[in-house]
């Protein structure tokens, strides 16, 4: 005797060697012997051979129309043999019964399994949804094949071009665009990157690297939500200084400024003023969360991706002509010896008189101009003449502070290597500050490291950091600063 049984989701047939109440020992055509539970045995037959019966069942299953079988099936649970008798005839043959079993098993969208050899018809609406999904899948398969063919022929379909960088660097392996690239790559024996390059998908090496950078670091884009900068509610006193900042022309986030008071009196007070948006940006607020997510502005020649929206930046930046909320460190020096006599920290509004741009002033603010009051340039740009004494004192102080630090570190700082400035030549003034395309001309110029204006700012910031760091240490306050 032979039996047809189900094992791990597959139908098998073989000869019964022995049988007990709950199981049978069955030998397959391959000679392998398996123990089959009685509940898994679905049909018993004397002939034909197991292999012939399975082949005949498979052939019969392909002739069964699922829609018609679904119409014949009862609403309640039924067995495959019952449906075979309703579909074919009351005397359905073994092949027809087995064929019906195979067909029902292959169509879970029409018939749900209710047990070994038992089924229940699916509701009509579920079938409609399933058929729509199957049709959609077929169309996707055809689309993948079409796209793969186009890629193999050296043409890049537009949907793949739109998903190019995602496909290459952060692919959704279930997406049809990705599958098309993989299929074309296998068919042409070409690496995906080479395949896409040959198909013209990568037009610009610059854009390739730029888009990859954005995808890795800004997967949700570089845009900002609509955030309003909160006003600083504190009533801050107005400082009695006229401060100025020193940055390059591309800087819009001006966060530090300097002031000098008391020149010629024997006691000079240097003010180091730091923008204080934290007076308005509260922990956990939308702007704070955005800053935490980005952590930093990304700088590059000719462009930058800011940490915060420009409208927020402009609210708190130390812009000339405004009284800007700041944390100010005032350090008092002996004008002759440059020894520190004391320091004081204040929260206040600081009048910003000037935003100096060192790339425009480096050729004027030179060592001779700072150290020799009789040295003159032709057509000195404003407001340098009015600031000359202040800048000269700050340069003298910076050299003094630097020399003292060099004694502590045991060796002098060297400025033998130049710094480099990188500038993109844009097609128009309107293009300045917008995202580059990659075809712009790059101009590289040198700038002496440790230039006077650089040294003034650097030493002032080191002085502020060290003073505030020591103050925090004295008070036992933990903090992180750079």
C-alpha cells in the first residue's frame, strides 16, 4: 500500500512498511525511510506508483480553475476530497483528489488551511485584495525586468536616477529600483557603481560625493522646521563699551567680540563678549532639540549647512549696530606691565559698533602698522583709524599672553606653515551662499598663520576659557567647554 502525506509543508508519497495506531513507517522512492504521523496521511492507494501519482496530481491541479472551485466550495470547513467530488464528479479519481489537494494548498488567497487536508473558503473581499496584490507584484516584476534591461543597455531609468544615492549607500533591498540594479549588475557582470556610471546616472563626481555626504549625515534633508526665535526676556543692563568682532566675510554666526577701555589711564580693561542665546533657548525647547540633533554647523568652501535656521542665528548674532545680549568677561590689566589686576563676569547688552572682516583687513592690520604709530597706509579702510590704538594694545597683550604660555609649555609656538583660504567663484552675486553645483572655479590663496588679527582673537579666547575654567574649578562646578 502507498500513502500520500504532508511533511513540513510538502506533499510526499511512499510505500507503507509498517503501521501502528498513531504512525506509519514509510519508504520513499529514494529509499529513505520516514516515520509519518497518522494525522498527516491524506490518501491511501494501491496504484499507480508514488512518483506517477504525484506527477499526475500536479498535472491535474493545473487544470482546476480556482474561481470555479471557490464557487463550488461550501461556506463551512471542508475536506479536499469532498471538493474534488463536487468539482469533478461524485466518483472523483485518486489523481483528481490529489490534484485538488495540491491546488487548494497552492492558493491560500482563495482557501485558508483549517487542518491537515481541511480548508475554508476565503471571503470575497479578501480574495479581491489578494488578487490585486498578486497583480501588483506581477507588474513590479515586469517593471524590474524592464529597468534592468535599460540599465544593461546603458540607459538609466528616471526612477532609478531619483533613488541613485539611496540605492548605492542606504538601499531598501525590497525596493524595485534596488532589485533592478542588482538584476542588471548580475546580468552584465558589472559592479553596481560601474553599471550606473556607464548608464549615465552619475553626471558629476562632486554631486556624487555631496549627495552621499547628505544621505549619511542629513537623511531627512538640510531644511529646518518653521521655528521662531524666542526673545530674551531678561532685563539686562547696557554695557558702556563699543565692541567689535573679528571674523571672515563668510561668517554670519558672530559669537564673540572685543572691547578696550581706559587706554592712557594706566589701567586698561579688555572686554571679551560672547553671544548668549542660552538666555532665551531653554533646555528641551524645539530650538534646543534641533541644536542637539545637529551639534555643529558644517563648513565648506563657498557653502555651509548651519546648525540652526538663519532667522534664529540672526536673532542672537553679534551684529553691528545692535545692543546684543552677551556674557562678558572684563579683565583689568596694568597698562605698562600687562599684569592682570582682576576680572569680572557680567550678563548684559553689549553695543556692537563694528563687524571687522580679517580677509579684507589683513593687508592693512600688519605688525608695522600695529607697533609703529607713525607707519601709515594709503587709504586705510574705515573704521581702522579709530580702532588703531585699541588693536595695537590688543596685539601687544596677545604677544605677552602667548609668551607666558610658551614658558609654561616649554617651547615656542611656530607659525612657519601658511593657512589656506578656499573660495568658490560664483556666477552671480545672488549665487553666493547657495549650494554649489560642482562646476565652479576654486581659488586657493595663502594666509600667514598667526596673522595679527588671528593672534588677537585666539589669545582673547584662550584668556576667557582659562579664566572661566579656573573660576568653575574654584567653585567646584563641573562643566564642559572647548
